[in-house]
C-alpha cells in the first residue's frame, strides 16, 4: 500500500513538472536566429525546427510530412511559425493536434498570398530562373522590399547566405504551388501593416502590428515577444 501511494505521488509530481514544448519554425530565408528576441517563460521547452532542402517537386503538404519527425506528439506542444514556417504549421495541423498554432508574417492559405504568387502558379516564370539567380535575387531584393531589415543587416545576410541555391529554388516552388484553399480556423495570426512580402491587404489577422514588416519577429522582437506571452497565457 505504501509503495502504491509513493508511485501515485511520483506520477502526479512528474505530470506537474511536464512542460509544454514550443516548436519554432523559421521562414524561408532565415533560421533560429529570427527568434533571437523571443524569450518564453520557464513553463515551456523551446525547440527550433530545421527546414531541410525539399525533395524536387515536393508539395507543401509533403514537405510538412517530411519535417514531422522533428515533432514529439507524446506531450503537450505548440507551433509558432514565421513566413514559410507558418505555412508549414498550417499543413502539419491537418494530422497533428497542437495546443495552439501561432503564425507571424505568414499566410494561412493560398488566397492570402499576393496575386503575383498566384499568377505564377498559372504561368510559372520562376522555372526559367536559374537556381543561383534565385538566391542572388533574394539577397538583392530583400533590403529593397523590406528596408527595416537593415536594422539587423548582418544577421539577415548571414541567414540568407547559409542556404543553398537548390533550397531557395525548391522552397519558392513550394509557396508558388501551395494548394491549400481554406485556412485552419484554430490558427492565431499576427501580421504587420508594413509587410511588403505578404501584404496585409490579403490577410485576415487576429493581431495587427502597426508598421510591422515581414522581418518584425526580429526587428520588432520585444513587442512580438510580449504579444506571444499574452497569447500563450490565454
């Protein structure tokens, strides 16, 4: 009887000590450094998800399935995704059940992508662009399209440089050919009014950051961190 009581006590104690795991999904041209301003409290275990080079011709759903082994579903878990990372979270939610899904500077479905992206699904001009030019184009256009990235230019340049041309070519194809037609209603969406990559005019956001750009997870990190703490506490 005494041993049974002790076992029950230990089981209850272990359950109380179990932490929710928060999986952080970076964007196409970033890595875990995009979350360097995000500091969650000790109730959470933070895991940075790695985005490998997609298989040639893979769909967004297939890419999400390839990433899914990085997720431990045996306990409580939450997804937070930026840009492409948020799109991946949308696909993972079809066959995983996170406690919360929060996406930042992202899109929940195809209709939230800019018209230029949807146009290229019909006329795939991107296929004419060599892999090396896709990467060079990203490094050239990013500071023009999202000028506040200059606040952390060294980090953004380093993150862009760390990816291969093949990775960029294939992830661009993932986004252009994204087939999701309806959003997952459980997604909590944070978006900035000055996002030129994914303009807010196409977005139905739950939280709007005035003046926030596509890079705001880093450039407005303290503000985003405070908002995340509020959302997670609900």
